[in-house]
């Protein structure tokens, strides 16, 4: 609103309104706004949740301190989403396509997670929504985002494209004739290119995966890109959801990942910085930095109440939405292939669940009795569990919950630094 008010009053010389032109200022203000709102109204929100008796349903998994969490207010994701939306509405360009897609993602997956939490809390069904229903909701969003990215004329990148051969001649003062031939030019175009580390140009084109040639190659490359978008959004949403199992774990790691995406969005949307770093220039992508600033602010404020021992949990309302936002932001700024590194904690958490389930089914079929690969999955619970045989054994001494969380944060910071460094490793 303030951004559009600045544009409306552009003809008037109002002190301070010129700051609205700067992405850095609006990003900081969006983060500050959402953080203050969460800090100020967090206690009131928690009391409302407590009065409504919206508490966490806890299954006894034999983990230290687990049963003490029973009845802790949940659905804290509502607080994160509302605070983020306030920061976005005040400081974002609401007509920007990147703002619209990120907002739709936040609301869509937030609503999906809210339904899941509602079933768990009010219907007393600990399983919540079925996995099939949840996947349908995530894939539907992925298709909507993917089709928009593929066909919207507002989502483009700058790249070198073929041009007609043009020969230019110049003459020095001494009469020497110089000939120069130009065959390429930079242009803003629709593209299936994305960022990939360790290669000279730092770019990968999905059309290279297409088995078709000629005119069918054009349709094939966009179909491959669309499938990739759906996979990324679904995987990110579910992996953050699986990571949300310890006090402050999902909120802290998500804030760190969001900070890196904020930096990438700002650099990608700035033609000077993108040119200096030799990365894709994506017109309008800077607004994604403002959005991620609002997300980070809301998460920092939420951590005030969610840190050990937690006064409130984010629930699926928050984890599904935040994971989706990370995936969509990475896609929009063409950094989705860096996610296995940047979101390494989420990736390993999800992978541990897949390995555990697959190994259990395989051994049950082969030996008649299922065996565990980890003591417990997702991985963070593996370090809390004792007394169970598994292929990968946990340390003899069970780690305290707070120590596990902080160490996962440290790992996430290391991965974030590595991801940023990859921009220059070619």
C-alpha cells in the first residue's frame, strides 16, 4: 500500500517518500514490520489459541520430554502468514507477478496446512489429511505456478540471443581500418534456462533434456520445465513439513534458507549487480526479495515464542506454506537446482523418511519382519531415540533437543555460505 501510495503521490514533494524507490529499504521495512507484529501480538495470539483449546496432539514415541509438549498451542503458522502478509501489503509492489505468485503460494498451502491441522485438533484425528489429498493440493498449486511461469509474458530473463550478422568499420587517425562483426545481442526473452554450479556460464537449459528435435523441441522443453516446477514445489513443501519436529528447528532453518534466497532475488533483479556477477538478470525479481524479507521477519518474531521450550508450534499451516514459498521463490529466480545444497537439512530430513520406509518394507518382504535403517525418522528424532536396533546407530548418549536444533542451524548456515560461494565457482 505504501509503495503504491508513493506512486500515486509522485508529483508531490513529500519528504521521505523517495525511499520507496529502493528495494533495500522496502525489504528491511517489510522484515521489520512482520517481525514487530509477531513479537507484539504473539502473546495475545497464543492466549487466544489456548482459550480455544487448540493444543498439539502428541503420540508417545518414547522421546525425551515429548509428553510435556502435549497441549502446547499449535497452528502458529497462522501468525506467520498474517505477519508476512502485512509486511507484503505495506511495502510490496502488489502488481508485480512475482509478488502475486508468492502470495498465492503462501495462502494456498497455508490453507491446505490449516485444514490438516483442523482435522488433527478438532476432529482428533492424529493422521490429519490423507497423503493423497495433500499431494493433490500441492501438485495443483505446482501446475498453476508452472503454467504461469511458462506462459506469462511478464516472466522473462535476459540472455544472449542470435542476431543478424552486422559488420562495422572504424578508421583510426592514422587511417587504419578496423572491422568488427556482431552476431549476438542481449535481449529479454522467455527462457527455460536456470542456474547450475560448477560450469563456466553457470547456466543449464532444460531443453537439453528434451529427446525431441525441431518444432516439438519447443513443446518438450516447456513440458520438462513444468514437471520440474511441480516436483520442486511439492518436495520443498513436504520436506519443511517433515523438518518441523523440534522446537525452533523448522523456523530457524527456514529463516536461514530464506535469507539466501533474498540475496539471490535482489542480485538477480538488479541489472548492475547481475552483470557484475555474471548471473541471470530477471526483470522484476527484486520484489521477491521484499517478500522474503517479510517472511524472515515473521520467522524471527515467531522464534521468540517457538524456541525451546516452545510456547507455540507452527503446525502444518506454517510448515507447508513456508516450504512452498521457498520452492516457488527458487524457481522464480532460477535457483531451483541449488536447493539440494541450500536446503540440505530439509533434503536429508525427507531422504531419511524415504530410506526408513523403503528399508522397512524391503526387509519385511525379505525377512518377514521389518527392520529400521535409522532409530527413528525424520533424522532429527534419530538423535533423540535410544534402545532400538538400527543399521545406523545413534550416539550412546541421547542428545538434548535444544542441542540438536542449534547444531542443525549451524549446518544450515554452512550450507547457506557454500550456496552463495557457488555463484563464483565455475
